[in-house]
C-alpha cells in the first residue's frame, strides 16, 4: 500500500491555520480586515485573557446572507478576486480565502451576520472545524464573529503562546496599526470588559494619531509635506530631530491602506536621520505610501505583512527625499509663513528639550560625574601613564611604559560607573535623585509589559517608578548618575535592555543587565578634556576590577608598542 495519503479537510485546515493564525493578534487582524473590506464604518473589538479566552469583532458592514455565510467557511472561498489576473491588482485587505476557515478550525467559532435588506440574520456555530448548528438570528445588520478557546484542540500550539500581558500587547499594537491605516473607520477596543481606547472616524491623520497615542506623542512629530515622484506619493508624519526609540516599534508604514513591514522605508529613514539621531536609535514615523498596485506584490506571506517591490530603489529615494525635506523645514523657519504655524512653533519651543544626538557623543556639558571607587588591595600606579592630549572629544592620548595608549573616555566611564553601581546594588542602597515633580510616562503596550514585570529590579537599581494605570508609569526618581537624562528616554533605553535579554524578575542576571544599561546611558554625557579630569578618569579606571574592558566587552584602551610604531615607520 502506498505511503502517501491525502490529508483530511480537518487536518489540512489546521495546517493552514499554522501559517495564518500565529497568535491571537493574527485573529484580530484577519477579522478586522474582513470588516473593513465589508465597508464597515464602525468596528468594535473585544478580547479577554490575552485573546485566548475570547475575541469578538462586531461591525456594521454589508453582512452576508446564509448562502454566502456558509460558503465563507470553506477554504479558498472569497468575494475579493475571481481570476489569476486579479492578484496583480488587489485593492482589498484580504483575498486568499484562508483566514475564516483557519480560525474556525482551531477555536470555538460563532458567526452571526445579516445583510441590511434581509428580515433575519444567520448564526453558525463551529467547534474545531466541525459545524454544530445553523439557525436564524434576530441580529442587527452587519457581522459579529466570536472566537473562544483559541487552540483548544491544539494544546501543542497553545503552550507556545506567551503570557497574557504579552499577547494583549500584541493585540493592542495590531489594532493601533489598523486604526492608523483606516482613520475613516471608527474603532473601539475593549480588554477584559474595560474600554482601552475609542477612535472616532476622521479624515485627519493627526487626529487619529492623537486619539491612539496622546497629544504628547503628536508633539514629538512633524508633518511630511506630500511629495510625489516616480508614481509614488508619500505623506504623513516623522519625528522631530532627537526624537527616537531603540527599536522600530513606532514606525508605521501604510502602503495602499495596508500596514506592512518595508525594509526599503526603514533604511531610508535611518539614512535621513543619520545626523539627527544618535547611532542605534530609530525615528518615530507614520507614513502613508500610495503607489500602483502593479509595482508591488502583497501575496508573499499568508499574513500579508511583507511585500515584494518591483523597484525598491525608487521607494527609498522618495522616502529619503520626503524625510530630508521635513528635517530641513524644521531647522529652517520660513519668514513668510502664516502666523498660526509660527505660534505653534513657539509653543513647541516652550516644551522641555527633547533627547538630542549631542548627548550621545562626547561634546560639551553636561559632564560625566564619576564616583570614587574604593581602593583595591593591589596598588595603583598613579604615574603608570603620562597624559598627552585629548583627541576628538572622545579619546585621551597617553604614553605608557611600553608605548602609545589611546583611552576611550566613554568606555572607561562605563566601567567605572558599572562597578560603582554594582557595589551599591549589592549593599542594597543605590544613590537616587528625586525628581522635583513626578513625571507620568506613557509607554507602548509592549514596553509596559517589560517594565511592569521588572518593577522590583528597577527599584533595586535606583529607579523610583510605579504603575499609574494602563500603560502609564509614575517616575519619582532616577539613579543619581542619570539625573541629567530625559526620564522618558532613560526608561525606554532600560526597557530595550530588558527586552533584548529576555530576562524577567529581580534576580542577579536582571540586576546586572540593568546596571550595565544605566552605566551605558550615564556615560553618554559629554567629556570635555581637562588634565585634572582626565587624570581622575584614568586613576578611577585603574582601581576597577576589570579596567581594560567596558561592561559591554569593548576595550577601554588600545596600545601600540614602541616596536610596532618603529615598524609602522619602516625602522
């Protein structure tokens, strides 16, 4: 008997669900996109327990009659395309006909729908891909889809889901992306019976951004004047100089009404902000890109997050030009501009200064305030090096007994601060600077998850921070070495460290990661060369347990022996 067999429809649907339904946020995305394709003007999304217990999406769209409702549960049944040529000119969010049957095959699924002209609606109950009942319903026009007990019949898949807070953060981020892409649709998000946010329908992208992220976030953005070149139109908002994040979490690219991950856009933004942001930080952005559907392919992945561009170089050029124009306009005020925009600019200037790239390079004050480390048992040779001069505002040139030594001032200060902070943490008392007024910091849901899970470790590291409801935190104090830093930026940098390590709790690995992060941020303050200051830096560095490497593993100093210098000059 042959070894190859056809899979049953039930097994085939579960295999397809593995690509389409990665996590609860995938279910939300597919169902909301179906509502948008149905012409909905109002969409309400509710979920519980991170989406594993309940996901309900209700809309006021066109609805379906019973025949269409039953057909929508068949694989590859869709109203979006008819022929293969339609794939080249897709204008809807969905078109593959896989999402609904895939979701129904891994959950307890209920579809209730009614066209506006029908007297009665249809209710269909499915459990694990098996239809249980079909009946009439007295529902309102539109469609309601309820997904309960996600992955109840696939325990192996369910155990790979992350914690409730993490899955909820993914749903929040997914809904924010969809709401940004479709501002003309009113959306409401409810979590565990509590309304997270409501966004009224609007034609103004700025209003939708404010509804989702708050007025403070809008104040960190500047508009991109519409630009159209090579058949590509770009508009939206990008970050003001100095406003960035250590990740691309807040870079939203809307391509023909679809939020996508587009490396061509990310690369152009990074290049445009090369002089406006420190290395390793990414600008905030909400960009709307319009182009010919024939110039890209969105049928690359079942989730439709990625696109393949026919000419990515053209898109890079246009995005780069749009971002540079916005930066140049921000730096160069126009005298003939109307009075109202000028007033707005004046109002922006009264706000606290944002994080500026100069803080990440070794430039004038604020200066690094180095702690005095305890004298180790081994003797420190005060005159081990003879200081020669500062170099480039970042290095110190010295002469040692065996040759020429170049010391990295920032790496050296990181090592000194790291060992000082580690000792304070071990003693249980970290020097902290209280803020004159507590500051409320609103974070992205994914960031808030990591901060909430590590509040104890943050307290032990010198941060005075507590939850303030939702994704907000009240910060009352920072480690003393961060007294001059922007509170929001310091908290985001620490959060990025926690996310990159994947550590949770208040154990020693988490504390060490936090201490490394704090010392790195504090060392970003400037180092203005002065012999007495440089001599103290060298003296404190030589007191360290590991003076020749920073906490990140980079060298603090490099030496060229006299013999090596002779060879360089051919002697």
